[in-house]
């Protein structure tokens, strides 16, 4: 499942994937895969991403199950 929440928060802050990767000590490819929903980041990386984007973990990683 694509993580559009991270991409939107990143773009709102004016950051490229590389900029965010540099802030969280990851690769641009990792950020791209997270945004595409093809990589599940560690909790540590999730926290770093949330802090860098001034969001909470729930803001970026919580999904409502719409049944």
C-alpha cells in the first residue's frame, strides 16, 4: 500500500527524497520504497521520519481499516 502521507508531508516541507534521506540517515532509494509501500521501515526510522517532517507516527503510519 502506497504511503501518500509521507510523500505529502515531505513535499509540504519542500524536501526532496534525498533531503529527507539525509535528515534520517537513510538512502534516497529507501525513502522512495517507503513511499511506494514496498519497504517496511524499522520503528527507529519511522520515528526519525516523523520528527523530520514535524508529524506524529500516527499521522504518517496509521491506517484506518475501511470495511
